[in-house]
C-alpha cells in the first residue's frame, strides 16, 4: 500500500534525507575509531523521530539537526580533521 504524499510532505522528506546524507558525510572526517559510534548515533536519532507526522515538529527537528551538524563540523575542524 502506497502512502499519499502531498508536495509539502515530499519536500520535508527530501530535507530530512539531505540532512541524513550530510551527517554521514561529515562522519568521514571523524577519527576512524569514532566513526562507527557517530554513524550509529546519527542513525538512532533519525529512527527515534521516524514516525513523527507533525510538520511543525519535523521542521524543528530539522533545524536542531542542522545546528548539531554544524557544531560537529566545527569541532572536527578545530581538531584538525579538514574536509
């Protein structure tokens, strides 16, 4: 059974997937021994909100996720793990 998505749902889903892919890319810059744990944490955070249908909450979670990803990226830069 296929779920019916309207345009807003489609756009939000695309943003969520984009954030997830960006987060996984950033983990490549982490120290080798920390990458697995980081990826597991990212995956778990996404799974925890998988069933959320409230668009406002999803937008908030996206905003929060982008902020956390930005902080992780900056931390890796400071530790000398460039892109």
